[in-house]
C-alpha cells in the first residue's frame, strides 16, 4: 500500500471492504474480560490526551495495568531501534503518527497479526493482513491570526506558502527529523511540488520549530502564517478561547492515519497479545474514538457525529488531500531528511 489516502470516498469504501467478514457468529468476549496483566504503549499523542484516555481505560479494563511512554515519532523510532539491538522492546503496543513505521516493522516481522471485529466500521484503510489499524487522523493545515493579519495578506495554498514574497521570514513549520507528521508532510509536498518547493522554503527563511513556539509567534504577530497540525489550533481555540484560525489549504490538506500496532510476543515487553487485542478493539470502538475527537483529532470510523471541536465533517475535511507515499516515507527516509536539511535548515542560514 503506497498511498493510504487517494481521496476520502475511495478510502471509505476500502475501509468498509477490508474486513467485511470481521464480526462473526459468536462474537468476541467483552473487552474487559480479555485484558489483564500489564501493557506498555509507546505513543506520540500529547500527554494531556494520554491522561484523559488513561482514566477511561482504568474503568474499561480494571484488571489491566496500561502504562504509556510519550514521545515524538522520531524519539520513539530511536528508542525502538536501540531496544531492538537487545532483542526485546520495552513496549507491547505502538501508536505513532503515520503508517510508514508500521510498514517498516511489518516488513521486519515484528508485528502481531489480529483481525479486529471493529474494523467493519472503519472509514479509512487498515493493513489488509491485520498487522495495523488507523486509530486517529492527524491533519496538516495552515493557520493565521486574524487579529494581526487579514486573510488577504497570506497564502491560501500550501504551494504558495513556500513562494509568497509577503511571507518571507514570517512562516514556521515543524521539524521532519523529529516529527512523524512533519516528515510525512515533507514526502507529500515533495511528490506534489518537487525539490524546488524546499529550495523555496529555504529562501523564505522558514523557521523550523515546535508547534507551541509557532503558535506563540502567530499570536504575537512575529509569524504571519504557519504550517501546523489542525489539532494544535483547535486545542488552543477550545481551551484558551484563542482567535487563531485554521486555514484549510485549497490545494489539499495533508492527512495522516496514525496507526495502532501490537508487537509480537517474542519481541514485546509483557508478552500479552490477548490484552493488546482487547485494547485495539477498544481504541477502534465508539468509546475509544470519542477520546480521539476529544483530543481534537479526527475519528477513523463511519460515525458521522464524531467531529472534533470547531472542525469540519470528514466528507468536507478530506474532500481534497495531497497524497503521501508511505513506502517512500519509510524506504527513502534518510535521503529525504538529507534533502530537507540541505535545502531548508542549512540553506536558510
């Protein structure tokens, strides 16, 4: 599977068909009775979202101790790589930003295969062999501050974000060397607009920094426009009453289905695949997806009422996307990172 998202309608159809035979006569036992012991999850989700999910998991799985380690996808990849050298990982489940790492670990034979009965309700494609499932949708967008600048002062496409002379020295984006969503976005933009896009970004003197720093600069007016995850802006709008606005690029959003995957018992921390299967089902269930949208990310299911605060329904949100080649994202990771550094972080200096 090279491109997970070629359009929402196609994805929804594929998601419905992948596991059409998922639920059978004699359904699985209740999730809570299938999960006991300990499970460690490595995830790139924000800590406050993890805290909220942990409370729900304690109630849903009273006999299962679920422990989270939080870090960016780059941090998690480095941690897993180091642990692989010892022949055993410190986790049982991985929930990273985008599917490329799931493809890599599947190819390495490190993932546990499981056909979840919840897959019939997915509106985004999962691994056809059951090695990983989309669990949340992260979306890269543009954002600006209407209290500092008019919409007519900024670009309305990702393409113009890199070339509009009015934005020079006043734009920001995340670091693809540490952020999985940023890396995936670079791959999508590279395929869409070529290497020149990144030469232009370097010439624009784009700042490479965390989303929190970029949002602060947007509020003060130091930045006119930023490329950022939608969830970061929605969170600020709901929790702080911020006036910052999401701008959905006219040339398409960059959409990333973030996977959940279980490590094979022979490599996992607690050899507890049964509990991991139950937790996977919970994350894909209505209750689990309610936690996802409460964290300002989009649901992966067909439930039309599951919409993050102040966002758009999925059919509008993903009506136009910039495709991302996930195999390229994984197999050409090092060369693409080098290209980015040479054209953006080094050139701008």
